[in-house]
C-alpha cells in the first residue's frame, strides 16, 4: 500500500511539472502580437476621425458632447486590412449600425427608460446586429460597438443635449470618417471584392449566443443593483466576436477566453487612471473620491 501511494505521488508531481510549460505557453499567447498589416495608417485614420469633430466641440465649449462624436468615429475602425473601396462600403454600413445605436440610446435617455428596458433593448439589438454584421461581413465582427454606443448614450442625462443635436453630432462624425477614408478609395484601382459572409444556422446560432450572453450579464447587473449594467452587457459581447465564420457551430474556447482576459485587463487599466482624473482640479466635486 505504501508503494502504491509513493507511485501516485510521483505521477502527480510529474503531471504538475508537465503543466508548467503549458501554462507558460498560454501566458505567452496572451501577450503575442499578430503580424502588422499597415496598422499605422489605419490608426491615423481612426485618430483623425475623432480629432476633427472633437476639436470642433472643444472650440464650441461643449466637451461633454464628445461622447457622441466618439461613437461616430468608431466608423473608422472597420475594414482595417481591406481594399480601399471595400473598406469604404463597410465603414458606411458600420456607420449605420453605430448611428442606430446612438439614436436608440438617446431616445431611451430622453424617455427616462428604466434599466430593465435598456437591458431588453440591448438583447434584441445584439441579436439583430450580430446577424447584420455576419450578413455584411463587417470586421470587427459582432455587435459590440453598437451595444456599447446604445448603452453609453442611454446613460447620459436627458437634459444635457437635444436628441436631434446628439444624433446629428454622431451622423456628422460618421460622414467625416467616410470622407477621410474616401481619400484613399478615390485613388485606388483595386478590384472590388466581397468578404466571406455567414448565412444559415451558423449565423443564427451565433446571434443566439449573443442574446444569451447579454441577457445573463444584464440580468446579473440588475439583480446586483449596478447603476450601469450596460457595461456588463457590452463586455459580455466582446469575447464572442473572436469566433470565426467557419467555427460558428463548433467554436474553440481558448481564443474566446483570451479575448475575455484582454477585455478585463484593459478595463482594469482604464479604471486605474480614474482616481488620477477624479482628483484633478477640473473634475467635478461630485465624482471626486478625494473630496
């Protein structure tokens, strides 16, 4: 009996040692960067798309309205490695999704909708925008940016700006981003080609995943009494976007887990800067933890 126990202990130690290289490989994969695909040009387009409208709002003395321009500027994030003309088409389509998200959020804010209405609306929009994203072949894939825009703008106080003004700021920013992107599309002689799109049960199953994930996150936020449950619903949509078109019916868990970890680490990094901002002289007293 003593020999058996000794052998079991040896096998357990060997098993633990074999897990160490696997754990190290998993940690390295979290920090691994993919090959660059003209990323600096894409980053410049996105930056210019927000810098222009943001500068106008700052000059007008309304920095509090930059949130509507920010979501409109997300238009420039689409079509990173695509040909110029295809990128312009997809950015116009994505701009429509973002504008619908901001418009829906603004209407919910001005109607003083309760939190559960916001969560239900996000569930429905997540499913629909997932199908739309698959049908159009948008990249980044999924409904995350639309859900993010909807939830954030719905949380803005209704008396800050008129609905038409908020939607107009977003629409003007979308058009500005398309103008920035069209500068390359006009000169381009690249042949217009479509992207692989998803139709059928795979797309429907994936839309169902978004509905379940957003429902669970929203319900958890409501039960816990979180003031901004929309952050939970938006975060729930992030990991699912990594599932490729061909893997919709049998997705792997590793990439989904890695994307979720990236989301958590990014959120923690952002939150770590909040005390510094809230303790600054320009921060309202109501939001300062130092008061």
